[in-house]
């Protein structure tokens, strides 16, 4: 199965470890953000252009995936992982959430499954 993992960028290292577990289980993880340095952009490229390209890349990866796993640890300051989840919902992707549920997040009730931990998932 092709999987996209969504989390805050601050969780990159921890989610990269989960990526390795998913690969060992026979899945393909299409989340290239796990290997990126967000603060390195091509010389001369305005930040807005760079950020737009990164956002489009992420949406294309979600579109290519069969499943999205949303890590609920650490609330997002940029809303990126929540926007990605909305996009995945609109694309009718299989969606799993991991971590403490967010109170009154009605759209997360549309996830196909919720797990308290990655190990449980």
C-alpha cells in the first residue's frame, strides 16, 4: 500500500522512524517531506514560490497514496497537516489517525480508524 504520513515538521525524525516500520511491513511511504530540509531553498527563489512548490508536491503525494496516516501529536502551527487531511478526505483516501483525539474536531470523525499509538496501528 502507498502511504502518506502527515505530521508537524518538528516531528520529522520521529515519523521517519515510523516510515521505516511501514516499509518493513511491505508498504511504500510517499512522504518526501520526511527527508527534506524545509529551510534550504534554491538560491534566488522567493520564499512564497518555494512554499507553493512544496505544498503542491505534498498534495500530489497525497493524491498518489492509497492511505494517509495523520499523527495527532503536537498541534500544527501552520495547519499544514490538517489541510492535508482535508485534501485526503476530499480525495476519498483511506485515513487513519494516531494519537490523542482532538476534541470537537468533527472532520476527524470521518477517519477510517483511530489508534492511540503507532504500535497499535
